[in-house]
C-alpha cells in the first residue's frame, strides 16, 4: 500500500475522521484528524493523546509498508477546518464557510456564507461555474449578503478548489458550546528515525 492508503487505514481504523493529509517535497508528512461527528457533537475534541496514538501507529505501519518520509506531523484541523469530501459538507450544513472556486463566477472566485444542501429536486438546476460540456450537478449552496440583499450560490464539489470553515468560537463538530477562548490545535511531531514522540501542543 502507498502512504495515502496507510494513513487512511490507520486513522479510520483507530476511530477518527481523516480530514486531510499532505506530503511536502522535503519529506514532511502532515496528517489532520478529527473526532467522528457524533463524538464531536458530544463535546469531544482532538487532544495530544489522540495525536500521539495515531503517530505511533502510523510510524509502525509506514515502516512496515516501506513508505519513505523524513518527518511526521499529526494534528487537529484547527478552527478553519478544511472541507474535502461530501460527508464534510453534510456535517457542517448550517455553518459559515469560505469557498474558492476553480473558475471565477460573476468575476470572483471567493465566496463566504452559510452552507446548505440543495433539495434533490433542485440539485443540478443551476451551477456556479458551468463547464463547457456536461457539468456535475450542483448539490450545495452558500448563502451570503452583498451588502444589500441575501444571495445564494449553488455549486458542486468539482467546482471548488478549496473550502474551509470560517473560524468561530462555537460550531457543529466542536460540541456546540460557546468557547471561552481560542484553543490551540493539538499537534504532535515525530522524526522517522526516533520511536519517541517528540513535541506536543504548539504554544
């Protein structure tokens, strides 16, 4: 298996939601994980112990599978959590997000507003940035204000280059309770050649 398969197998196998993973040319492997939706809604947050648990298992499996890397970094996704897959969008319906389209629509690529899912009967009626031939049906909508009135942008995941939650102190997936202050994301860093977990939460 390749490094991406190893990461996904490890994170999901340990009972976490794999948010994203990336590998830099310098050999740095970054893995972002979150609690499963039902756990997050109950108020559970990713902590250092979670990151250490995943780090140890990843170090073992990556070595067994012969996946080369120089440094491993496992952390929570932070307040501006990226949205990558359909289940991410479904999880955060009703929350404020910022999206960047692959192609500009009405002269702009970036939109920020409240995310909603389109009803099945209307999905595909309008798309944000249609392709030349057969565009994917729009399934999501972001409702925003232009300063005068509310507007809605319908889009499909294929049209999105990047999407993230707008950082707030209370949102679905973080327990639904107002925070008393901004929390530093849990993060663990480890070198490939050292079995000892080196690092902890960023200060």
